[in-house]
């Protein structure tokens, strides 16, 4: 879950700053799963 919280924090920072980051395939898949489940699931 540490990776999940890091990704969530990173998304918050990037959405405010408009920066571009490179994600690994694993990170991209996890992020896609979170966004597909909706805002409430992504906040956990």
C-alpha cells in the first residue's frame, strides 16, 4: 500500500502543477485500476 499512497500523493501534486511524469507499466496499471473504480476508491 505504500506505493499506492505515493502514487496518490504524486497525482495530487501533478494535478496542481501540470507536470509530466514517466510511470512504469506496474504503476500505470495500478493507476488505471484506481481511476476505473472511481474517486472514492482512489482516495483510499
